[in-house]
């Protein structure tokens, strides 16, 4: 029997809520029969289990008598795969049947209802992950205590003909005692770091706390990947350096906050994945967050949308080294030294972007695939923004507990991104 440590312990709000902080995603497969889909996913999971270790997250189960402990099942892969990949339940099928479908996607309210039903299934079975098959689609639901965002993307796309995400782009990390800590401090700008400590309070309000309101407000929007890449190149030309796509998305979110509220600044976290080389520093959850304090300039309201984005990106670029060092330092503090360092208490927003897709057209047994409705509703923040790309489209999912940001996804993208071509911007 093992107990939760590091981030695995921090992602649960208390010991009894291991299965309340969950993530799920819906994958639609065009033109496939349910029995063929169920059989294929079970075979795929079985092959994964055959090649995996005895401590694979898919073998983990929460201990029924100790909420802070878990065990690893010794079931043979063929039997375990049948427990992890199951047909849909009547409750989920009723929700899907009553839903009006638009472009093969269930509406936002029903999507949250389905997520809660999936969470109940996961809680009853005490597994780390489940694949639930319904007609021409399957849902992948995971417990955040056992699975982080990158692993979630891997599991959701595991049945596909080609891995959807290339995780080798995540930089490897080797922890060397004292040396790693010194490297973090060396690259930090002390004035920028001090600025973060001075602003350890939120400027946005949590009007619907998760313990009272289990359902956050959810809204969605999407944009062409090509349009985002063009905008990224224009911003790079403007700033004379390479700019991460996560900075572009973060600039959208900051602009949205300043558009919908009177906040003079915003504390925003940008999730980053870590790929530890040494198993001693690796846990189920291997991620961190770079924290930026973005200030609204006095001339903000007079600026055009593109100029506003440039203003935010300039502040992110200026503090990038400190953000990266602080992010690595937070990972070392939580996953190496097992300290209770929890930055969400003063963050206004958290932005999470899944790794970029490798193929513009994903398939499963030759059938076209679309990934929809990534869910993480158990957030405590005023605003959480999750991004996932599929079939050359970036999908933005906003989960808000702040009244001023309710149903604000239609204002996330700047008007020029859909009305004019970004290349025309100067």
C-alpha cells in the first residue's frame, strides 16, 4: 500500500475527495459500430497493460479504508481491460438521448451532466481511469490524483491509429540536489519575483465557490490553428523573438479579463508539463505553473485589440525567465521536497494547453475522429481555461466561478481573428 505525496496529494481538496477532482473528454468516431469500438479499445488497453509496469496508473485503486492510500491491482491485462473499458450506463444514455445534437457535439449543460455521471462511475469503481463506450463515441474519465493533464491526453487518444500528442516535446528534467535549486534562483529576476510576492491576492472574485456550487459556468469557442499560427508569426515579428503559443492564448485570457472587469491587474498561471528522468522525483502528477502578474496600462481602453495583445505579450516575454524558474522551483518544492506550496489561492486565472496534435486528421480504425468537451469542472479559481486542438481547430473551454466572466467565451478571441486576416496587422 502506498500513500499520496507531492502534487498527487495537493490536487485533492481533502482526503475524502480523491474522486471529485476528475477530468473527462468525449471522442466521437464517425461510422463505427459500438461493439467494434468497445472491442478495439479493450484490446488497445490490454496491450498497454501487457507492456507497462506493475506501478502503471491504470493499475492503481484507492484504498476503501484509507482515502490517502492506494494499491496496485495484480489482475491479468485481459481481465483488467474489461473492467477499465465498459459500455455506457442507462443514466448517461438518457442524457445523450435527450440532448439536441449540433455538429456531433452535445450541448454544454448536458456535457457537464455527463461528466458528473462519469465521475460517479469512477468513484464507484475506485479506478484511476475509465473508458465508457456509447454508440459511435467513447468518454475517457480520470481521477486527477492518479492522472495529470498530459497523461490524460495520452489515455484519451490511446485507441487512435496514431498518437494524437507528441510528448517528446516536453523537456526532460533531471533533479540534482542543491544544483537544481541554485539554477532556479540564478535565472530569476529579483524585482519581478518580489512583484509577485507583493500581489499575492486576487483581483477577481469567486462568486460561486465549488463547495456550494458544484457546477461552474461553462462556455466554449474555437479558432483555426492556421489563424493562430499566423497571429503568432506576426507577434514574433513585432517583438523580434520566438513566442510560445501558450503566451498567445494567455494574452487572449488577460484581454478577456480586462474587457469584462475593471481589474487593474491579473495574476495568471500557465500550466507546464515536466518529464522527470529519475523515477524518484516522478509522481502520477508531473506538472507545474508559471505565474505572471499582468498590469493593465493606463491607455488600455484606447488601444486596438491587436495592440492590447502586444502589450500583454510584452509583459510575458519580459518575465519569461523568472516565470520558468519559478515554475521549476514550484515543481521541486512539491514533487521533490513534498512541501505544501499551493499557488491557486491567489491566482485569478489558470490556462492549460494540451500538447499540439501531430496529425491534422485523426482516425480510429480508419474512421474520422473528433475530440470534444474536455472537462475539469472541479476548479476553485475564478476562471480556468482549457485548450485542446483537433483536426486543425483549437477549442477553448472556459470554466468560470466569477459572475463578471459568465458565458464570456464569445469575447475571448479578438474580432480581427475571425473578421480579417492577421497578416494585415502591423
